């Protein structure tokens, strides 16, 4: 099928990456697992065996329960918001309008701003004060007569994380748009032309041809956005400060490790994050790789 | 396409543009205000005067670090993108045994929370004797490999196999296929990857502050330090953030030219 | 049409920024070049101490505003007294040093300590670094410099462990300060409250008149409020007992304090969770709220806003704590294994000296840890704070690292977060008892 020389070349080309990944990722993960099974608390490393106690404690920890709930809300809103918005923007910009470059750069621009500053600006915008101290977006809504849109944003009990996800969508949907635009541009023109000749309208073309062909792009976007939503830390702290109602595992991990010196607990939270991602992503990947092999 | 039907697209586009511009407006306007004017109540108000003081002060504080940022970000972006492209090519188009195992292996590395590995990272870098800006560039390259590999691999997986078959029949080997066929049509994917890597490396704070000492800080650390810890001057901070975002924005504008249409048009014929 | 032009302009802008950065970059490399000659002069240390050569790397989180200016002023004093020692300012910003402490922890784990670093005097330093054997005791230095005579007696035990003093406090901030808007109080015929009950009565009156009684900000400011209410309810002795195990966290007295705390919270603004401490304190000087409980760095902020003491804002001890000074202090330590211990000690001498503290504190907006600083250098509020510092009973702050080590404080903070979510005082008290047993003095 392919030459032997090529097979050795394959291995040669890919081995630096594999080596780097083995050390810098799996080696360090192994260290982190070891710490999570220890009693390390305080500056001095303490590898005394502690079994799974840190993990068991986390499952009984009310703060961790809040974290999990918040992550689910945030991830759901953020990932789907970005995917849908990014896709729609890409479709709109793919139509060959004048000024495409301007809009494209405008939608991408938020990603260039540091997360902390984005967080601060959105914290101002989402200020929930009422009465004479109304400000931010609420004030804007009252100016233009959309009083019913005035709400408590991220201080809303239970669903406040969705508002923070809005800020994250603002920052990242431009990138999702770029991913979809690249994917759309890679689809041969002839396919669309052929379908149009066959009498399909635009919506059918998108539903039956474009979106399925964009599946690998959607997978990329899903994974990238998913991993971001698990790691996001700076922005949430910039918007919410370190408060329990809007806590997520990444913040808890930082606070436990560096503010509280609970190194073992921090490591356990990190490993749990990894495991939760694995549970979600691996089956999806397995399914995708299998179906790819069939085309 | 119908002229009138296409132009109504501008309505939702402009509406979205407003959504993206509102926070930018607040940043811009705050960047021109004096310290006393920064107040939640007056965030929408235009500044009393357009004084560039904040921008000048921010520029003076940030410019020494800009060089450090460029020295780290440009090489690490290019190298990690190239590595990603090669990995993606090998993993997507040459189905050797284990390809479908190695890809998730590399990919999984993307999810590691950086806070949990900074201690072993610092110790490892010290052990191998690499420090300062080179160590930061190395970290960005290595931790960028999973995501660049992912993007390229999925992009290449979506390309028709006929392209490669045709080339193989013509006698091309792997390198030849990569150089002459894949690379030219990879450009939109390179754009996406370069944008991501540049932004991630440019805006990274955690690795930057941990791996570099205070003479070698990139611009993100300088920006953070400009804020101060207790009483924060948001007017200067916003001005500084816009300045720090400028190189990244210019990269986006520059790379955006390469979102070309129909790269595959004609490649199936003949 | 303009894409090429934009691309060209962009390249020009990037190039010019890069060139300027190169110019700036070259400048920052110059100090590194002058290190080499200084290092080779080290053997000449047998000369008079003033001509010691070396370098001292001082790690802090003072990077902006008054903090950075204060550090630079103290650095100037240092450089005039020790011209041959190079001062390396390794500061990393982040509220309460959260970033700096993470960087410091990774450096200490890798065996690469700076010579000296900033920390909050008290258990934050002791519980972390002494327990990790990372800082040296400084009793000899204190004796040699005569600091035991000029620092308040009640301070020394709070920054020591087993008789060893571990840090040199540079400044003192007060945590138990009640800021108020004089006009709002006068308009509503409300006196400045002395006790907690008077405070609640005053806030009731204000609330009835439609005035926001209390301004609060994000979670840590509520922890700050908690410690002042604990102090105001329990009094200094029982308050101190909380931190050395003699006061039971589960006792009825503590329960009353927690109930007072819950009541105080009920007078706070509804958007508190989205405000920083700055935003919250600003409400008082803007006339949008009557009271705010915050440390006296708020005073520096008010003055930066152009506000006038006693006209735009007034201050008093938090209700129930008159005559008690709840302090926090930024201080410097001597690292175990410091690359240049002599230079580090030289820095500590300056930090504890009258000149150093007089240079630093007026600019920073705090008062000297020494009681012999020149009062005329300070503004109106700071002068009153200096009087209180030398006469009041001194107790330590919780939020700012004096009385509880980092682990304990984090657990208290988590307990507080849960309480803010569900308002259940019983659970709160139980969680505080648990925190004391797991990380605190009740172990």
C-alpha cells in the first residue's frame, strides 16, 4: 500500500510530539495522581499514602457539589452558544458580501483581549444594582425601552453561571466562526452547484450537504470549547471574584493549592476534571473514528 | 444570487456587530477617562476630554515587555502549527496501525489543567537546564501540539481520499504529497491554527509568570502588574489592554486575507 | 481596495512596536550587565559594611499605585545606604498576592528562593513558611537594631512562634474601621454608633428613610466584615481565644456573634456580589450608602478620588471595638538558603528602620509599625491611626493573615461561602468548628 520508507518517515515525524506528550503531559499527570493519593498539605511535599480519601472527601464536599453544577450550566450554555452563533456567523459571512473582512475581524477581535479584562468589563456590564444605581446593560435596556430584559445577570440564584457563559461566548464565538468558515471554504463549490441544479434550496443544501460535511469541524470546535470551559478560571474570577455561588473546579483547585496549601486536594480536583473530560470525550471520539473509517 | 435577498443579511450582521462592540466601547471610553471618572454609574458616559495620558502611560510600562512577547510567541506559534500540520497529516491520511490510538493519546493532553502541572513543569525545566524565555516558548509549543494536531487532523480527515490516490498513482511519496498537494490547500486551517496559537501564547499569563523572571516578562505579566494589587486604576488598565491586544488584532486582520474561496475547485477534475 | 494598505500599515505598526520594544529591551538588559562587576567585588566584604557588594532580590506584590511608589521610596533609602548592593524588584501583582504566592511556592519547591519576600505578618507567614522551614528567625536582628523598644508589645507575640520572631513589619493597616458618609448621617439624624446594637438601630433608621445602610462587596469583604463583628461582639480577649484554642467556636457567645453578622448582612446592598471593595467603598463617598466596613487602605482610595476627610467621609472603630486596633501588616522575611543573606539582612535593616518606614508609609497610605515615626509626614486619618496604634489593644486580622494560617483561613472562607448561599447559622457554626479542628488551633 505505501512504501516502507514512508512508514519509517511517519514514525520519525510523529515521535517528537509523542515524546513531548509522554513527558510533559502523561508524566506530569502521573505526578499529579501520586499527589492526589497523598496527604500533602502545606509547603513541604508529603507523599504519605492516603488512598482515595481525598476523592471520597470531594464527593461529600458541598463546595465541590456547587462546582459541578456550575460547570454543567456553564459548559452547556457556552459550548452550544458558541457553536450555534459561530456557525450562523460563518454562514452569513460565507455569502460573499462586501465588508466580509471587516466583520470577520470584528467578530474575532474579542478573542484578542485578555480574559481578565473581558471579565472586568462584563462585570461592569452585568451589574445588577437596581433603582437609582442601575448601571451597565440594565441601564442600557431601560434607555431603549426593553425594561423586561433587566435582570440580575450573574447574581441570579441558581442560573447565574449562564450569564458568565454569555461573556465567554462573546469572547470565543468569533473563533468558532473562524473554524466553520475554514470548513465551509474547504467544501468544493461544485457540490453546492450540483445540488442547486438538482433543485435543492439553500436550507436543504445546508442541512443535507454542508452540515454533515462540517462534522469534523464541529468535533474540533466541540473539543476546543469543551476543554476551554473546563479550564476557564481567570475570566470567572474577574467577573465574580472568588465566591462560592459561582465557583468552578478550576477556581477551587487554585484556591485549594495556592491559597490554602491543600496540595493533595487540589491535585485530586485536577484529576477529577481530567477524568470527567475523558468520560465525555473518549466515547465520542471512538464513535467518530469508527464512522470515519466507514466513509 | 438575488441582490436584494443578499443585502438583508446586513441586518443581522450589524445587530451582531453591536453585540460585539458594546464591551469594546466601554473599554475604549474608560481608557480615555481620568481616575476619578471611573465609576460604575458613569460607565456609558463619554470621557470629559480625550486625553491620551493613559495610553502613553500604558505604552511606557508595557513596551519593554513587548519584545519578550514577540520573541516567545512568534517562534512557538509557527513551530507548533507546523508540527500540528505534520502530525495531522500522518494521523489522518496514513492509516498505520496505532494511528487511531496515538491521536486520542495526543489529544487528551489538551485537557490537562495547567495549574496542576506547573510545579513539575518548573522542576523539570530546571532539571534540564532551560529557563527564561526559551522555556516559555518550549512550553507553548508542547502544550500547543494537541490542539494544533486536532485541528489539522480533522481538517485533513475531511478532505477526499481521491486527492492522495491521484498523487500516489503519479508516483509521489509522502513528502511530495505533503509539499505539493496538502500544504497549499491547508491554508485556511493554518489560518485558524495560527490565530489560536498566537492568541493563546500572547495572552497566556500562568506559564509566563511562573517560567520567566522579572527581566523577561512578556506583556501579559506587565499588564497584570500595571493594575496593581490593592487599588486598581482601571482607566490605565483598559488602555493597556487595548494596546496589548493590538498585535493580536493585526495578526487576525493580516491572516484573514487568506480565507480564500474554493481552494479545492478544480482539483477533482482531470 | 485597502486590504494591502491595512496589511502594510499593520506590519509597520508591529515593526515599530517591536523596534521600540527592542530599545526598551536593551535598557532592561543593562542592569544584568552591571551585576558581574559587583559579584567580583564580594571578596572585599572585609571592608566597612556600607560598601558590601551583592544583590538582593525582593519579591512582593506591590506593583501599582501607592504600593509601588512606597516600595520605590524605600528602595531609594536602601540604595543610598547600601550603594553597592543591587536591588532587584521581583514583584507580581494580584489581589492579596494570590499570584505572587503561587510563583513563590513553585520557586520554593524548586529550591530557588528569592532573598526576601513580602508577606502578611502573622500566621500567613508562620503557618506557611516556618512550617515549611523556609524562613529564618530574626531575634538577633531585632536585638541589634533595638526594634523591641519601638514596636508595640502586643504586636511581637503575634508575629512570633515559640519565642522566635520571623518577620520585619514595615507598615500597619487597620481592619476594624467603619467608614461613613457624614452628610447622610446628619440628614437622617443618626449618630455614629458605638455598639453593635446602636449600629443596627442606626441602620434601621436609615433603611426606613430609603438610604442604603451598608455597602459591601465580593465575598472576601464579607469575611472582613465577619472578623470585625466577631471582635465587636466577643471583645479582644475572647476574640484572641478563637485563634489559640481557648475560645470554643461552638459556644453560645460565638453563636450570638454569628447572628449579629447575619443581621448586619441584611442591611447590605443587593448587588454586593458583583462589586469589588473599591466599588463598595465608593458608594459611601458618592452618597449612595451610609456605612462601609473596610480596612484603612480605603482612605488612600478616597483621597485619590479627591475626597476630603471629615467632609466627604468620616471614620470610627467598628461597633464594639473602640480601643482595639485590629491590625494587619506587610512585612519582609529572610529566606532560608537566600542567595545573598547579607544583602537580604541589609534590606531588612532598612525595612525596619525609621528612615525606611518614614519613606514608605506616607506614600503607601499606612502607618509605621514603629511607634516613633514623625507624625507630621502623615495625613489626618493616618495621624489618628498612629495615636490609636500606640495606645490601643492590638489584635490581629483574619482576612489578612495575622491570626489564622492559609489552610484554616481557606476553610473558614469556604464555610462563609456556604453560609452566604443558604443563610443557615447552625451549619455555619458547625462548619467553623470543623475548620478549627481540621486546620486550626483546635487540632
